[in-house]
C-alpha cells in the first residue's frame, strides 16, 4: 500500500511537471484520502501479539 501511495504521488508530480494541474490536483486528493484511510486502519487495528 505504501508503494502504491508513493507511485501515485510520483505520477502526481509528473502531471504537475507537464502542466496538467487539474488532473494532478485530483490525483493528489485521491492519494491524500487513501493515505488517511491507511493511517486510520493502522491506528485502530488490534495488535496480534502472541506471547
């Protein structure tokens, strides 16, 4: 998932480089939403530590 987020942000930077700002902004906000979801998932999941 982290690799996907980095790939999406790399594509966003590429779109910005080619002056496709509307697409870059849309992809950035999608990536931001996925990042928040991923953070919430990890922050609220139970730890499965077996002693």
